[in-house]
């Protein structure tokens, strides 16, 4: 169910998006990759075990990705720590440095093959192009890695991309949002920011002076959620001026 209000006052002039699990199904890509490169130590997993294993890796309960954003771990280190934590509950097969390095090589070569845009992305971008509304993306990853991801997901049409290496800050720091609107050429108060994280994306964008919209594909029940919540990207159109 969609929840929210049309933007008060003037309609938005531009739209910025998060990438991972907003435009590109990263969780699906990671899950497919984990299956494809699984070793014998995971061959006994049941279907339910696989669901939990992939969930642990994707959701990162020990917040290793945050360590990367804080400069306390490299991108590869956070990835290996995440899979080591996920593996620990399902196999006693050792995951030493050599095994981890081999796993990471396999993961890096396999993951890009599974990058795909959600089905609701291209229709929305087509509509934005038709209406002459500019759009771009802001991501909590580095520019070149995310550029390659968008291209692999057949989203090369998105030219404006701000990564964490642009200003050495990450969402929800206001500076990264404001860099996005600067490149887009629209006032913050008339720019939507759409992302799947209610705190980092929606609340973060609101705090930076943009119009934050939470994309809740899973229909989560949380307290004190963002004011504007949608379940599909097609609902972004409700915030835009009507077609005359």
C-alpha cells in the first residue's frame, strides 16, 4: 500500500535514486552468485538453509559494510568478513586466507553476470525522459564500481552518478545528496530522492533538504517510518506534475 503526500507547493523538477536494491536487484544477484560458487562445505544445505545463508550475507547483521564506509576495512575485507559470518552457522569447513581469496575471486567474476534492473525501472525512466525530467543516482559505493554495475544492468542511460569517492562522505551525510542535486541542476526542495533504506535514504534526503521517498518493496512494518512510502517505482509518478 502506498503512503504519502504529494510534494507540497511546486512539483519536483528532478529525481535522484539509490542504486542497490532500488534500481538494481543486488540482493538477488548476490544470492544467485552465492549459489553458483558454493563449495562442498555447503552442499548439505536445505532450501531453508540457503534462504538463511543468503539473508545473513545480504543483510550483514555485523555491519561490516559500515566498517568499509568508515574506512576501517577495505571493500574486499568487508565482503570476506560477511561471508565468513554467514558460513559459520552452516559448515565447519575451514575458511582460511587461501580459501577466502579463492572465494573472492570467484565471487568477483560471477556477480556482474547477475546484475539486473527491476522490471519497474525502465518504464519509469522512459516516462521521466518523455516528461523531460532529469534523473541520476547517489550510491554508498565508489563511482567506477557502480558505473560498471549500471552498465551491466543495461542502465547506461543514467549519466549522473555520485559515489562515496566524490566527496569522501556517504549517505546520510547531507553533502552527498547536495552534490547530486548540484549535478542534476535542480533545487534540493524540488528534487525527489528514492531509495530502499528508510533511514539512510528517505530520512537522510529529507534532512539534506530534498524530498525523501522510501521504496519499500517488501512491505515492511516499522515504527516511525518515512512520511512518503511507495512499494513500486511506478508510484514515483504520483509526486510529479500531471500530464497535460
